[in-house]
């Protein structure tokens, strides 16, 4: 009894906490919904008062003790005849307010059958002698040593078998179990619940109560648990074997990555249903049945949600299989997002599903979330920004998995595009998580989108290299570009470009069409080595930073072009004439005087090739 009182006290505390949560969660909505009624009450106090005291109509089946007994007997007779759904009408004649709502359906059905069995072993009710009064004191059908069968009037509910009667029914059944059924009673033992038939066959010594339950009930619980565990193992092993055979012999592509235990939740589900069916066969007291059935219901709901998760994994494997058959990278990035979205949906729906099966009122909780909606929105601002950032990346196709990107100061290859962040593997092998919200405003340099990979560099050669040798060297480099298989042939530039402090600078501006960075590095390596080999063959020396000390001569003579000796100093006019004459001779030998070379157009290259 102390244990039962403690359980009842815990239940009452839980109900009180639930009521407080509902009160806090639905206060605002309740005020808004009732505001028009408050105004109406102020305008018409009489109408408001009449509405407040107006009783609910009593069902016709419960208007009097006679109506209640006739309703109960008629519903049970129909149930015995095979109309199993009529048991619900019989349960409505019982006052189950003291029974926990989580087990009210199970205990109500048991109480209805026990009450019918007790009546059959007492006497056939003559309903014409039952009272037809609408209200009044309880109507007693029969009194036993362990209690009495009475029908009491309940405001707004009508006449029902009292809570004391419902609580004393098992003791009444034990009291009359040795009595034969009265003549005329419907002998339909096959329609009775199994636990009542089992209990009738159990020896009296096993019915002794030990720690809340009877001995045979403890034995039954142990056997049910053992049977459930065996069923779980057998189902799991068979399903794992089936999955393994299918995966190794018939599956292809992404399906081969499926785990053998993907159908494991079905084993738990089978065990939960075995326990649920077994516990209902024992006729346990309400307190014990509450604890056990709540646990079994939670296990069944958990296995269902887990099974939905595994179903999402199967769908993900199917989507990955379909994405692998396409060349687009959009679906490769979209499949993980779809999978995560489905799992979030399964989580939310699973919580609601579990709460609903445990008779937890989630309506007021959801209403309470509306009150905290503003605070939640402010707190989830970054989450929403990251979500929209991921959507932006997918819709704009800013980059795909595997692309080389530069996002701010982060550079590397994209490994994963998620809801909150994008993971980038840097070239020094670290992993950087970039929040997707930054992708909306930050500039993203997608190196993976390049059609061509550019090389822009300068080769420094010695100042004493003859011009003819420089021309040969530049043209030789151009020929290397034309001969290499990966180089772009319609746009390249190789020219003497600058006189630096210690060398002549030859600019090289070329492109490679390579699929990825490794090939680019290999081809650049080959090109630069070929340039070194060409310089060695042509006798071109690469320069390095040097300083030359030059002693200036004091004479102002000009160099005699015929003898190579300096001429005596002349006038400024003679110097200008000498320079002009030599320059014209050089131009005439290279491009020709008054000749305009056409623009460089190697192969109709793009103007924006260097962009």
C-alpha cells in the first residue's frame, strides 16, 4: 500500500507539473481566445452567469441506474456475440477517474469483463426493478464482503458504476469464483480476456500476493521478458542475414555501404509488441501496469522512430546511387542536405509521436512555443543565416564538393556542404569550418571553376646576353608552349619585358588546360625544366642579383662605328644625328622603317584570357 501511495503521489506531482506547463504555455493564447467572451460578459452579466452554470447534457444511456445497467448488459452481450467494438460502450458506464489515463483503456476493458463475470455469478439483474431517478443517492445492486456493486450519480456525466466498485472488482471475483454461474447467464468464457481464463486455472497457492503482484504474475513477467528477448535476437539475426545476402549478391554502388544491422529496429519492435501482448494477459494492477506499459510503449515508439531513421538511410543510399550516375555536382551536395532535413523531420515527428502515445498533451506545449517565438527567432538568427547561406550555395552553385576555393583567408578543397557550415580541407591538411552565413556577403574565389590555369612569371637572364640570342630564346620558349600537350595554343605571351636592376626580365604568360591541381603542377614542372634545357643549349645564362663597379672614363668621345674607337667630342647636333642614324638602322633591320606590325593574335584568343 505504501508503494501504491508513492506511485499515486508521483503521478499527482507529474500531473501538477504538466498542468503548470500547460498553464504557462497557453496563457497568452487563452487570454486572446477568451477576450471576446470577457467583453460579452461585461455587456450582459446575466447571460454570462447563465452560461457559467449551464450543465452539460447527460448521455441517454446514463440518465438513471436502470439505463446504466441496461446499457452495460446490452453492450457486453453484443461483445460476447462478436461485436468487439461494443466493449467501448460498456466501459463508458464505469467511473475510471481514479485510473491513470495511460492504462485506462486496458483497465477499463478488464473491469467490464470482471464486472460481468461477478454479476453472472451473483444473479441475473431485473432491470425493471432498478430505479429511474435522475439524481439522488447511490443505487446498490449487491453487497459482498470485499465491496459492493453500486451505481452513483456524477455531475455532468450521469449514473456510473462507482470508483469503489471498480477498485473492488478483482476481490469480488475471487470471492465468487467458487460459485457457479446462475441459470440463464450467458456462458461465453471463450470471449473473456485471456488473463481471466488463466487466473481461473491458476492454483490458489500461486495467487498469494508478493510485493504488489501475485506469484503467478511475477512468473509470467519473467517468462514474457525472456520470450521478448528471444524474439528480438531471432528477428535481428534473420534480418541481418537477409540484408547481408542481399548486399553481397545483389546490391550495387551505394547500397553496398549499407550496414547489416539496418533492420535492427524491427527486432526491438517485435520484442515490444510481444511484451505488450504478454503484459495485457497477466491482468496486472493499475500501478504495475502503468509502469510496465509506459516502458513498453516508449520502447515501441522508439523502435518506430529508429526504424524511420534507418529508412532515411535507405533513401539516402538510393539518392546517392542516382547522383553517382549523373555528371552534375549539384545533386552530390544536395543529397546530404536532403538526408539531414529528413532526419530533422523524423526527429520532430518522432517526439510528437512518442508524446502522443504516452498521452502527453503537446498542444499547450506548442502554444507555449508561440510565446517564446520572438526570443527563439532572435536566438536562432545565426542558424537561419547559415541555413539561407547553404540554400544560396546550392541555388547559385557557388561551388561544389571537391572545388578549390578561396573564402576570405581560407583556401582549400571543399569537403562537405552542411546546414550550418561548409568544411574546407586546407593544403596543409587542416579542416576549417566556414559558417554558411558568411557565404552570403563574402566573396568566394572558386579556383575549381577555372577552364585554364595560368602561369605568369619572369625569367632573369644576364645583361651581357646578345639580342639575337634573346630572340632565339624567346622563340624557343614559344615553341615549347606550342609542343606541350596541356598548354593553351591560342593565347600565350613570351617577351623581353623589363630591364631590372641586375638582369633582363623575360615575361612568360601562358595557360594550361588541366583537370586538377596535381596535373597542373606536373606540367608546370615539365615546362620549366624544358626552359632550363633550352637556355643551356642556346648559351643563355640566368642572372642572379649582382653589383658591378664601373669606373667612369672622363672623355666625352663618341664611338666610331667602323673602327670601334671613340671619336673626339663633337657638338650636340652631331650627337643627335649619330643617335638617330643608328636607331633607324636598327629598326630597318628588325621591323622596317614606317612599317606597322599587326596586333598579336596567335589564334584568335579571348581578350579576357588572363582574367
